[in-house]
């Protein structure tokens, strides 16, 4: 379908597609097997000026938004969802600065992220605070001109590889979620270390580690917005990055569909390609329908977010749910179309099936997203009376 991309958006999409096809696809299985972080791929992305597609031009970016970021994520994920996550995870860590950073913070951090010389990460999740973000226990205590951080963040994308971390910590326990604050923490700060690299089912080229804070002292000018705004910083950030998860899922689904379609035309059984069997044709048709429907919702959601709309939680949740559920269904069907070959690690679809699963889980499980959607629907219905 024609989504009427601007000339610049089409260029962004084509550049990302070229990196996916030429640089990522040939090494995706190797990086998955070895759990290798894609520093070299990130260099190619940086050289193509794609690292700053969602960052304002005055900070060295291309001046795009969530839509442009999602176009890149989708194309990269078509070749490997795990490798794409180095880029997408940096976006997640950067949006708190874009949305809530003051001018000095933006001038200090955004140009390096836009150039690709530094990566970012977002520190929200803890052992007792996953979908329930209000359960965080990491603390930040003001001591003179510094905040002292103590606690542990869990399952952090780009953990240990990123240079800049936006971290949510509790500054006033008595206020509950209203006592959370957001901070910028730089790698190398004394008292800031990392746990072991997690051994994951999928997205294995992405690095996932704990962030450990032990009397980690950071300057108070590293506070984002003001004290007590941490929960809002986190929620507003996730509203803008969930379409990126949806784009990742969309890319994974597209890659799996393409592989299954190609295989179905080449694999001969009973003297004819399996693509000639109606049962397979119906599977392929359903896969294509689901992907295109998800793409429509994802793209429209991105444009809605970039339009400056204030209430975007429901739409972002819808895009994330639909695209990730589609990715899971399509990758499972791709394995089925390819039969025994699809189950083998030397073919890409079994990896894509493993990669797809996480898109239903992180940045809020799909069950939690359905809660968000339903509550927003009920709220809107009550307001229309």
C-alpha cells in the first residue's frame, strides 16, 4: 500500500532497508548464536545519519519524530529484531531527555546520541517493578549538590553497552508514585556498575543487564524536570516508544512472511511447489492481511503521536498489542509453512519466532496494554455523557 511517505521519509526507509539487507541479514544468525552486540552495525547506522532521525536538527538530528524512528526500526527488524534493538533501545533512553530535558541537558547529551557516538538506555524495571512501574525501590537522596542513588534495575536493554542512562528512582517514599524522579546517569560514574549479561530466548544480539547503584553520586543538575515527575516522565516516554516496539514486531513479522513466501515457491512436494496448495495459500494470505492491517495502525499511531496529540496512551497500546500479537502469529505460521526446515536454526524463521515473543512482553505486557485500552475507553465513554 502507498502510505504517502515524504521524500525524506522514503530516503530514511530505503537507507535502513539497505543496512538490513547488506549488513544485518548476512550475520543475523551468527549474532544470535553468539549473543554478539552489534557495535559494527551501529557504526553503519551512524554513518548513514539515521541515529538522530527523531532528534531536532539543532542538536544534530534529522528533525523527525516517532514515525521516522519507527520506519528505521521496522526495516532493521525485518533482518534481525535483536540487532535493531540497539537502535530502538537508544531511542527509549533518549526520549526522556527529548521530552523533559532542559536546554543544557539537551545540548550536552543529544548531539552525541544523534551522531551515533553514544548510545542510551532506560532504567525503569526492577525485580518487583515490571508492568507495575509504581513498585520501584531504587532510591535517590539529595545530599548537598548531588543525589546519591542506591538500588538495582533489572533487564535493561543496552545495559553495559550504552553510555547515557535515564533512570527512575524514588526521592520521597511517602508520596508513592508521586515521589519518583528521573535522572541522567553516565556510564563510568563511581558507584554505577552492571550485572551479568542475561541469557535470553530471543533478541540475543541485544545486551540485557542489571544496573547496580551503590552510593552512586550524580550532580543534581542531572535531575530531569523536577522532583516527583519521574512517574510522568516514564509514562510519557513509553507512550512514545511503544509504537517503536510495534514497528519492531512489524519488521519481524514481515521478515518471517518474506522467508515463508520465498520457501513456499521453491519447495516442491508431490511434484509441485507447496505454494500451489490451497491450505498454504490461505496461510500466506492471512499472514499478509494481518501484517498490512498492523502496519496501517502502527503508521497512523505514529502520525497521531507526532501531531502533538495529548492523549495517546490508548492508541500507543493498541498499536503495540496488535503488531506484537501479529508478529507472534505470523512467525509461528512461517515456521509451519516451512515445516521441518522452519524448525532448524540454520533458517531464519525459528529465530524470528523467538524474537517475536518479547514484543508481547516488554514495555508493558499485552495484558496490561489491554487494561490501559479498556480504562481509556471507559473514561472516554463517561466523559461523553
